[in-house]
């Protein structure tokens, strides 16, 4: 592995409970992601979130596709019966439309890589393509990128995409 290409993304939230089921399914998720990425991607849990560890830029690109909401919805409808890990499994006991916080959810990203600008721009484009102007993207001294999601539907869209990626459907 070439360390100059490795990308580590720390992914946290102001609502850390959102990672509860990721921690519960970590071995299963890593098995699914290993199949999809040929062993070049895995996740680790940390106290306040998760780490995404990409062994190279090609894998980072593969797992951060530039898809629209319509494309994700179409894939979910087409492949729903094939999903080994569903969006509902990721949300079970964590959140629902009724329990989504009134102030929304912030997802915070920190990039640990020599390719920081590339990773930042790729993730920025990924979220802009997915949500358009329905979300707020910002940064702070503490975080390289902050994604603010204000409604459950947009949050659920993100969970659907994670489920599709874990199931090897998004290439």
C-alpha cells in the first residue's frame, strides 16, 4: 500500500447515537465492503463516530460516487429484495421520522491524507450532487467539512446510499 494514496476520513456527528447500528454491524459491514472494494476499504469505530479507511484514491472514488437522488431511488427500488443490509436495519432503534431532531443533524468530516484537498472536493461534490441546495455544507477550525441535514427524508437518502454501497450495488 502506498501511504501517499491512503485516505482516512473521520466521520462524526452532533447526534452520535446515529452510529449505534454501524457499531453493531461492524463485522458484517466490513465483510460486505471488503467484497466490494477487494479489501481496499474498511471501517473502524471510534468513541464519537467511525473511521473510513481507503487504501487508495481509486477506492475512495469508487465508494463516493456522484449519484443523484433519482438514481439512488431507482437503485433502491430495483435491488430492494437483494439487500443483505437494509436502510431500516441501520436505523432500527436509532431514529425515525418522528424522532429526527428538530434542529437537524450535522455530520462532521476530518481528512487525514496527503490528498486532503482532493478528498475534500470529492466529498463536497458528492453531497452537492446528491442534495443540491437542500443541505448546508460548511467547515470550521475543528472540522474540515460539515454536512447539515435538516429533514429526515434527506437523512434517509444518505442511509439508503450507505446500504447500497455496503451491498455492492453502487460501483
